[in-house]
């Protein structure tokens, strides 16, 4: 029957039209020059100062070093980026993920508050006390920290700690063992 042949032909045209997109899109999607899965390499292109800081930490920081970095927002590429890319321990990483596995916020939530306090307070004694509490070796101040915390509070690190890396928007400060406010 003519109706059956017409429907078959129409179905064939629809299927063929549906296959055009994959055939045309596949080469563009497979072009390695336009995409990458390595977030560190992507950062080398998009935020070279941060890439250089990560390379510095990977080269010079001892494997046992503890870093302080902003905790960031949940499901954000900025969360735990430095500790992730260096393998160094951080005061706190992705607190929401920890809460899912632990079933509560008893350990990580006070740490999140302390990290925010270290970066945002202007009180030197509070800063140094909290850095000592967590045995922090390096304080990382990069684009995320500058976005989240006031410049006046971040500037205290220049007065309190020696900068061991500085490039563009990124500074890494070294925390001497058991620093005190009387240094």
C-alpha cells in the first residue's frame, strides 16, 4: 500500500536526518585542541599565576606540609583545588562531601569556620593561634581567597608571615613552626 511505503520513507528520512548531527559533530567534539580533561593544565592556560603556585608547592613543599586555602562553595571548581593538585593536606577540604560520608558536621564545620576566621579577621593573635592549632605550614592567597575575603584582612599575612612565592594574584606564605604574635 502507498500509505505504508510513504510512512516507511518518511521514517527513513527522519532517521537519516537524526544521524546527520552525530556525523557532523563528532569531528569537532574529538578535536583535542579545544578541550582537555586535565584541570591543572586548563588552569595553566586560564590562571597561569595559580598554575605556577601549584608547581612551586609540588616542587618545594614537603609531602607532610599542611596548607590553608579557602574552602570555597560546594560543587565549585575552586573547592580544595590546591590540596587536590598538590596532594598536600589542607585544614579542611570539601566539607559537604565529608558530611555525606561522616553523617554529620562535627569535625569539618568548626574547621570551615576557623578557615573563614583566619582569612577574614584582622586580629593577629587569632590568626596565629588558629594557624598553630592546625599546624599550618603554608597559607595560600589566590584568586579564590581574594574573591571571598576582604583585602584589608588578607594584607595581614604580609605583616605576619614571610612570602615564599609571589606571582600576580597568588602569594604563598610560610608559617614558621609555632609562630606567636610577639615575633
